[in-house]
């Protein structure tokens, strides 16, 4: 969600005539120079670590600003919404502070700050217009995020999101479909639908099946090759969504469904209204309906009151659920959330030790699941042109249909393969975090021929015309 907001910010800045500056990685104690005239920090507040990083980075930018008078610094996103004037108190060299509902105001605020030489701050309590109406500079030409809703009506006791992003607001299905059609016309072949709780989509206009209907409608958009979504909530996960996923060739066989804890007592105290049995029964149904589906999740360790026994229940669930990936987080105390006042906050040592055990198990399960892929042929959507070299072998990377990261040998085709292309390769090795495919590319589909000159579909199987040296002409 945050990265998508950053694309909107980039789009607005481009509209003002700015261009992206080269990537700049500040190093502690080494101020260096960024050629940027404007630096925008789009912040996250989900965990405390982000707070510390914001103020550290701002301290660092103060030194740069002294060397480059006229450089402007803006802070947006969830921490801006949370800290408001405190940012200016702690870092008076900041020029603009804008809230999560004020992304569209950034150009005006930067202009005003430059003109008046005074910091500008704008934080609204609720959303006036969907950020999707703002211009966007996509990070990838072939892949795009599309917000279907913003905000969240849930009250998970650890979570700061509802207080910073507000109540759930749903976009009209027609608007979403129009946006996706326009993106596809602009060369996008993969879309990820975004929402804090995608499957409660429709709550605003009273349609409980709105999300599955949306999946089916999106799947009919010609030219869209891959559709993904994040994140669904187990409590709202209904059979019509599974059916829509199974029926549509375009909805990818991957489900990212946050678990948070495998203990019913902890789920209750987290105010997550499903239980471990329900979670596992969803996985069972999804696996029965969608062969080859990969399931990933989010887990929090060390929630207040978590006993060793509760933690063991999480480990058990991880063993049973066979996640392809799990994002693991140490519980972080967020101001204003209900969990802050719960009893039984754990010591950092206990949390760190459990965290290590969880990560070791998650990695082990991922490795075992990835090993099952060895020898399988997977369809990879190429991510970016930049590859890696391993022992002189050029590799490109992309995502399999089930969202596994795949590094594959380009076999001399690196000049011909573009981001968004689909290649079929056989998996030869793996780690817990990715698959490797070092064999031949057996087919290569150019998905964006209207945008890249080139052949449409190239059969690279051993007896194909290409491999036998016969010229091939395929219309585009
Ligand atoms: N809306 C999504 C989650 C958004 S936040 C959902 O409910 O699925 C992304 C992840 O951050 C959460 O799934 C949770 O695992 C983690 N998270 C949120 N608040 C946290 C906190 N206070 N401490 C640690 N992890 C947290
Ligand atoms: Fe936070 Fe829960 Fe809403 Fe997700 S569903 S954004 S974790 S309150």
C-alpha cells in the first residue's frame, strides 16, 4: 500500500517537472551528496522500527540540506499522520508534513513552503478522494497495483492501521475495472489488487460477494495475464472467493493470508475473530480447489501474554500449513492500540529467542516445499532486466504463477527477454527463498508486443523451428 502511494507521489512530482534522482543510500557518518532537489520520505508506522529510522534519516538529511540550500524535505505516510507537529518539533528543517489522506496536496505544499520559507503541514482525518485519481509513476512498466479499498473496519488489538488510515472505503467496481483496462492499454500485464482487508470489499455498498465478483470481472479484461490480491482476512474468507480463484485462469494460484498466531487464546486477545481450525479448514478447501496453490502468511511472535504453549501452537500450525513463505514479525507496541494495556508483555530476550525458532522452522518448511518444485516446469513472469551472474552464467529473475521467486539462466537470450515476458523453465535447484532454473527456456511469450518490438510467441522446445534454425514469423 505504501509503495503504491510512493508511485502516486512520484507521479505528482513528475507532473511538476521533477525527474527521479539516482538511488541514494545514506550511510551512517557519511553524509555524501544527493543530487535531489526534493526528498520525500513516505513512512510506515506498523512497527516501531520505522519511527527510529525516520528520525535517524531526518538527522542525516539535515547535514545534506546545509550543503544544498533550497533542497526541500517532505514527510508523508502513516508516521506523518501519527506524529504530525512532533516531526517539525524534532526536525525543524523539514519543509512539508502531509498525512495519509493528503498525498494530492504535496505539489501545493511544496510550492507554498518554498514561497513562504515556512514549513507546511496538512493532515486530514478522512479521505476526500481516492488516491487512484492521482497521477502515477509505476515502478514497473508491466505490473501495477490497484487499490480496491483503503482503511480498515477491524480492530486487531496490535494494529495501528485503522487509526491512521481510517474506516474502510470501497471504490466502485466500475472505477476499478476502468483503471485496470486503462493500465492494460498502457502495457500492464499483471495487476495486484490492494486493500487492508480485500475480502471485506463491498461492505460499503452491502454486497458480501463483491470481491469474488470483482475477481471474475477483472479476469475477463483482455490482455491481463496475471491477477493477484493482498491481503484477505481469514474471518471474511468465503467459498465464492475460492471458486472465483479456481475458475479464473488469470487469478494466480497464490494466497497470502495473514495468520498472526496459531493459538486460539492469542487470536482472541488479538481480536482476530477466526480460530486455528477455521484457518486450516480454509487452506484445505483452497488446496482442494486450486491444484499447485502456494500459501503464504504473516505471523507475530511475542504478543502480550503469549506462553511457550501458545507459541508451540503457532509452530504446530506452521508445520501443518506448509507455507511457501511467512513474513515473521516481533510484536511491536504501537501507541493507542488496545494491546499496549494488556498484561504479560514479554521481555525482548524471550521474543528474540522465539522469533529465531519460528524463522528456523518457517525456512525449513519453505525449503521442503521448494524442493518439491525441483524438476517441475514453471511459467515465470520476468521481473526486471537486471540479472545476476553466477560463475559467468547470466540469470534473470521473475515470479512463478504461485508467486515463488525464480532465478533462471537466460541462456544467451538476455537481450531478447523483456520484463513482463513469460518464459517456461524447469526448476533445477532451490533455497528456502527462491528457485533456480538453469536448464533451457522451453517457451518464451512476449506479452507486451505492442509496447516492445519483437516476436509474439517463441517456441524454444528442442525440436522447435527456432532451435532448428528455421526463420519464424509470428504476428504481433
Ligand atoms: N491488513 C493486513 C495487515 C496489514 S499490516 C491484514 O490484516 O492482514 C501487515 C502485517 O504487519 C500484519 O499482518 C502483521 O503481521 C504485522 N503487524 C501489524 N502490526 C504489528 C505490530 N504491532 N507488531 C508486529 N507486527 C505487526
Ligand atoms: Fe490492522 Fe487487523 Fe485491519 Fe489488518 S485487519 S489492517 S491487522 S486492524
